[in-house]
C-alpha cells in the first residue's frame, strides 16, 4: 500500500524526486562548465567597453524576441477560443503567462518548467482553454522550434568557413535532432488524426492500475489536445504560425549578433546562427538551473568551430549574452506578473483582457 503522505507533493517521496532532479542538474552543470573551460575561459581577463549603438540595438532586438516568443501561442489558441464563443484568448493572460513561464523554464532544472504556462492558463480559467489545450499548443511550438533550430544551425554552418571535420560532425548532429523532432511531428499528427486511439493509449496505464477515473480523464485530455492541434489543418492558421516562428528565430539570431558587435567581437550572421543553434541543442542536455554549464558549453563549441573561442572579445560576448538572457528574462517575468494580475482581474470581471 502507498503512503499518501509520502506520495503527496510535499511528502518525502516528492522531496526525494525534487532533490534528485536538482542533484542531476547541478552535476550536469559542473561537468559542462568544466568541459567549456577546456575550450574557452568563462570570464574575460579584460571586459571590453560596450559600444552604445549596437548595445541599444541588441536590447531592442531582445525585447522584440521576447514579444514574438510570448505572442506566438495566440496563433494556435485563438481559433480554439473562437470555437468556444470568445473573440480571442485574453491578451494580458496570454502575455503574462508567457513572460512568467519563461523565467520558470529558465531556472528550474531539467526543463521541468515546460508545464508552467499550461498550469498558469488552467488556473486563470479562460473558458474551456485549460491545461490540455495549452499543453498541446506548447508541444506544437517545441516541435516547430526543434526543426527550425536544426535549419538555423545548418544554414549557419553553410554560411561560415569551418573545419571540414567539425562541419561533418555538426551535420550529423543536425540530422539526428531533425529525425527526433520529425518523429515529434508524426506523433502530433497522429494524435490529431486519431484522437480515439490517442485517448486509448493515454488511458491504458491508468486502466491497468485499476484507476478508471484517471483513465477517463486521460482519454478526455487526449481528445482535447487533438482538437487543439487540428486547428493547424487550416492553411491560414498554419501559415501564420510558420511566419511567427520564422520571425521569432530570426530575432533569436539577430540579438546575439548585435551583442557580439556591442563588445567588439566581429561575429558574422552565419556565425551567430551557429552559436544560437549550438546553444539551442546544448541546453537539451541536463545542465544546471538558468542553463548554467549547457549554455557556456554550446557557445564554446560553436565559437571554437567558427575560429575564435579564447580572445577577450569572444569570451566577453558569451558572458554578455548569458547576462542579457538572465537579467532580461527576470525583468520580463516581473512585468509578466503585473500583466497577468491585470488580466486575471479583467477576465474575472468579464472585461476585455
């Protein structure tokens, strides 16, 4: 028999799982940081002075990047909201949940923060747009991001002069991840095309355990996820989603390029794409909270491949890029809490959010 006190989130079993997650995360961070330091220093001997115009441009591009990242979910959720009689997803709840969840995703170990935006939406009670709908929309985003990330890295490698062995190894890595994310696409299409089968698969583990109530809930969640994914069968919705994804990743390459020039590091557009792609794949590894270790490892590998990972401007670029990500995401989360609070009050009062 299970002990409810131990199985509860605050019980000893829950604490043990959280402790294990943090231990794995911190061990991964230490290992990746050590590997990074073998390629490039973690801090420059002399921090170059920032060039004002590129620095302002980098900050502006980062704000635009965060805005695109926050708003893109509306492309998938707005049709779901209209089907429920709403004009659209309340924008303040959409934006606030995104800005807060990005910080949660950043600081929690092993990407456990991926569920934070669905949980926030669920608690806001926006019509029938709850955990299942936002989770499926988030899954669509992640799969699309994975495939786009592979394309960004491949384009970057094609646009820079790189050692043939490094280029070949990068190509194999890109293909491996593309296959993985392609399998994710197949899985999402299957869920949308065969919701009854997906529901049966989701319910089976609970049915085996004799939990008919949980089996029914799992099947219902699978059906709701399928209905959300299915909105992308509309070509106009799919085209808007692709456009927002392209804009998001274009800005994701633009602001690191601007940060590099702000510290006097002459990074090309292709080099910026390689850096963004390498970091994006590296943070899939079990690194520390705030992507500590995995971020530096991806950047170090990328800069070594494109030619310079040891000069002060190169090291300063990585340090400044990491700082912008941490400080910028934290500031956005504070703003997100305020926006979310406004949105919840307005939504509760039936006012437009």
